[in-house]
C-alpha cells in the first residue's frame, strides 16, 4: 500500500476522502491533519474527530495545524458546508482525540521516520503544506508526491476564476506549486465528473449500516447546497478524487503542464493558470487531472464505506 497523509478541512467531501483513504487496501493512511478552510480550525478538527469516531478509524493520529491562511484573513465556506462545516447528519460525541503535536511537526516527523517516501494528499487550503516546505526544507526529498484537490483548468467556484482551496490561501498554493516536489492537481474540471446522483446516494443507503446512512445524509445536504448556490442537481464529490488517483493512477488521467497560481490579478487572484497548450515558455511543474473513471470511482468509494461500516 502507498503510505499517505491526508491534510483536510472536513467538509462533506473531505469526510468521504478520509473514509476512502482509511478503508482502501491500496493505501496506508499514516495521519490525518487539519487546517482552517471550510470552517475554522476548531470546527474542521472536531469534524475530523467526528468522522473518525463514526467510521471506527481509531488507529490513525489526528493533528490540528494552521488556524489561518499565511497572509490573508480566513473566509470560511459556511454557505457550502453549513455552520458546523459538516451539516446534515447528527454525530455522536467524538471519542477519537487529537495528538498534542502541531500538524506541520507531525507531518515532518513522519516524513523523516517512515522508511519510504510518503505521499501527501491535501484536500484543503495549502497552508500546512506550505509551512512544512518552508520551515522544514528537508521534507521535500521525503515526499514521494503531493496529490492535491484544488484549482481548475477552467473557471472557479469561489470567484469567477478561483477555486476555494487555492483562493483561501493563494500564497500557500504558490509556494507548493513552485516547490519542485512532484505534484498532481485534481481540480474542479475533474472533480465535477464525480457527481453524487440520487442513485449513488441509494447505494450508500442500501448498505444498511449507520455509516452508509451518514454518508447518504452528508450527500443529501451537499446536494441541497449545490442546487441552491449553483443550480447543480448533483453535487461533485471533490476531495475523494485525489485519494482515488493515489489508489490507482489509471483511474484519473493526467496531462503534464505548467501551473502558476495568480497572486495579483484584480479579478483573478487565486486562479490556477494551467498552460495546457504550452503558450508560455515555462517548465512543467504538475500533472493535471483531466478525466475520471466514474464507475470505478463510485465502486471503490461505496466499498470503502461498506468495509468501515461493517467492522
Ligand atoms: C474544495 O473546497 C471545499 O469546500 C471542498 O471540501 C473541496 O476541498 C472544492 O472546491
Ligand atoms: Ca476540502
């Protein structure tokens, strides 16, 4: 299995990304770290503990990281994920606790201690990862790859040009994209291929487990916000796509490209400028996801919830 650390801000889709990473036999989940994004750090960390508790993920350390972006103030996505960051289901009081170590220090320690290079899977603003790379430059050589959910080859979902994870901390994203660490970007152009239709929700219900029910309720809430905010009848399940790419690279097709994070544009700050057609004379710094095998994706996602829910 591929050793990974998931850095997240749960978040409905982050919750399912955690479950996929914890259950799939192709992955060895070494840690779950949290950052401010969809909600405050306090809430995303509580939500990570809630997800671990309800899914029976008790053997993976959870650590809290940065509470605000590097330069700009935090702007949460309560319009998308609700006041709790994980609105919809009722969660029991979490029994899984956080470890008393800052996420950035935990990631650094694991990178140095693990016998093989580790893949980082950020599904949130890149604040923790940027801090890791700047505070601990020896980390870079120990990272096998960064496979992130963020950006887009097309338009944004936070501003006309910018996707939420990049827009929340553009300076952090810029540091990560310029780091030279092998990087795969799973942006909106590919995550919008992972649509949670009512048929998909019925598959989670059909598992007949409490966890299947919770996932169905998470997707129902997510569907209501996507329909209200974007007129999309089926919500895209962004974050698990990055995990899927690690599970089996053949499931997510990529193309090599130069990606630059726009920091200064008056209307385009936070945009990922993806040079698919090599207009600019700039080196390739990313693999950019362009196509998802959706049938495979949902089979593996539903199986993960089935496995966790019945153990
Ligand atoms: C990203 O933004 C967050 O709201 C989601 O959890 C996902 O990581 C999609 O733009
Ligand atoms: Ca997220």
